[in-house]
């Protein structure tokens, strides 16, 4: 995933307002090209209706912004209504798990099975509730979901030793060639790298990871549209992969000749020209707070192990300590991190669960079941 929240905010030429939402920041009036005042801006649907090239539409996101994902959902609904034959390409899944997404859309597996088999909670980890409306709309309407991203096993290895560290078999799983990177692209990657430097990773290795993500997603998207000439494709990815076109879009155009349309969401992009074809201004929206245990976890050997507890963890008063193993939530086994996340996915602060855990002391293992009232920020009480 591109660390788009680390980049210097960048920009556009025309501001739009998502339907049923007002921009929380008025666009400047003196930008060239001019930015329309919010009240004068066309709706998202009107703009999509008039895109010059919508065979492929790219919509960037800040991963944690729910309103960004709602704009993406509206774009998907529009393209589906207009063309019928549309597919959804997403950064959030890696291409080895394409068959899992196919099974999910076809109804052969349910949502929980899809999340577990795709490794979502280990490989992406952002709150799944942010993405759920988009994926459910695709499933409910038989819209193919295309896993665009490169396998984490390969990008982790590249991050430690560059492309040269891959075996021949590993390298063959990635695009054979990478296109030239612009100086501006390289500089934005450097900005992201320097914001959070790591002692065990050099810039060139980090840069090759970024290129691998962009080239892989571009190749996967390109292969799909070539194989489905009558189908439109909506590509959803972090803003850093879309802005200025030199992440995914230009690499798709290099392979297909299709320029497509590039959209970004958020007033933070209203600073420099040519960042995208359009910027959508949307009202900030947040998800309801999630119920929390207040623990740090590690998943290994079919076990979910408590690595530490937050100061306000709801498990502290119940005697749970570091090293304990969470066995089940409400009689549903939790053999891994995904199983635990799924068990808590729709739980809110204040909800009560029954948690079974195992404690090992000097070779003696005991299990206990406790009632747990989940923590987390609770919404204000109604008057």
C-alpha cells in the first residue's frame, strides 16, 4: 500500500461535490486552472457522465477515510448502472487470491470465508468495515472483483534486499519489465521513505517495492481489460498510486493505450496542478466505534497469543496476561488473527462477549471462560 498519508498534499483543476454531501473545505478561488466554488460544482454523477474516457476509471483513496470509500461506491454504482458490464479492481487483495474473490462473487463462499482465505486481516489490516459496502455491492450484483496487488511475501523480500534478492521463480511472478520512473515520482517516494526511515531498509529497496506495487497493479488491470474487451474497469487504490498518473494509470496506458479517467478525493489535493482529472470534495464521515479488547496480539502455530495489554484493556481486571492464548469468542474458535477479527467485526463498545482463553504456567495448561464487556470509544447517550 502506498503511504499516501505521508506525502505532501497535492492537487487539481476542478472540484466536485459528492452527492448528498457538502465539502468541509471551500476550494480556493485563485488556483489556475480555476477551482469551482462548491455551490457551483457539478455532482459526481454529472461529471462521471461526461468523462472523456471511462473504459478505465481510477479513484484514489486515503485508506482510513470512510467518505472516500463512499465516493468510490457511488462511482461503482454509476458505472454499473450505465454499462452493466463492469469490473472492480482493488489494491486491497493480492493476485494469488483471485480464485477466492471469484468464489465469493459467485456465492460459493461467504464473507467470513473470503476474508479468512484471502488473508485480508494479515495482509491489508485496515478496518474491513470501510470496504464492506463496496465489496458487498459487487457480490450482490455479480461484479467481478480483481485482486491487483503483488504478494506480500515478495514485496517484503524486495524491501529487505531489492529485486535482486528474488529467486528466478519469484521474479517470474512479477512484471518482466518496469517502465521508467519520473523524477517527480521518485521524489514523492523519497518523501514517504524519509518520513518513516528504517534502519534495516535502504531507499533503493523501498523504491523498488513502490515500483513493484504500481507495475503489478497496472499489469493485472491491463491483462484484465485485454481479456474482457467489452467490460469497463474501476480501479480503487491509495491516492499515491493515482495522483499525477505516474503510479498505476500511466503504466496501464503504456500497456493498453487506454488513458482512462483519474479522480482523487479530498481538499488536501487542492494545491498543485495536474494531480488528476478531477478532485471530489466530500464531507468527512466516520464509522461507528468498534468494540475492543485492548490487547496486542500475535498469530502463530494456529494460536492467537496475547503479546501485551493496553493500560485500559478490559482484559486486565479479568486476569489475562501476556502469553495467554485466546481460544474462542462466543464458542467460535479463534485459531488465527483473522478468526478473532471476524468474531469481533460487528461488535460495539459495551457489547458483552464470552471469551475462552488458555493460560500456561510451568508446563501446566488451564482454560477459563470469562464474560467480557468490550471497550472502545462509546457514542454519546441519547437524551
